[in-house]
C-alpha cells in the first residue's frame, strides 16, 4: 500500500517562499515518478510539477516555471517542492501524487495526464499567498 505523507506549506506574503515535502512508502521514488497537483477554491485541479528520479526528467506548469523547483532525496524516499516568488494565484491545496501504474514513466507524461487521475494521494497541504 502506498502512503504519501506531506509536510510544509502555510501562509506567506506575495514574493515569499515556502517548501513542501512528501515522504513516500510502499514504492521507491527511484522507480516511480511523483509530484504535486493543486486545487484552488472554485477552480479546476491542475498539475504543478512532477519528477522522475531515475532519468532526471521534470515537468512544470507554465505559470510556475522559474519559480518552483522539484527534487527528490533517494535515501529518505522523499520528494520536495521549493516554491519561490509566490503569487496570490498560487494559493490552493497542494496534493502529493503518484501512481503504481507509472513505473519509470517520464515526468512529461504526468504533466499531460488528467490531474485527478492518480491512484495515490497525500492528504493535502494548504498554501495561502496574500497580496
């Protein structure tokens, strides 16, 4: 059984930084890609960023490119999302996601996927960016 335990997040003013972490158990991040999707009130869910640690591929939503950085730590089987230059439109609930059907899948394939179509989810972390 896959478990994704998230930490981090919170509230920050526009231009500030926050980080998220997601510790995975039940699968190895060296074999499976992982990332985050977010949902703001009244808006559709959207993919934010994904990573495949094996081939080093990453994918970012256009609006976060240059501001967010995703990474993984092999020994702790943990993914990280560093978020800089945050904007009010980044506000939302961020969910760590992966899928047991995506063995060795490149990060780009997750970016093209329906952001609701993952079989493993963290509980979600609130990010609030005030103007």
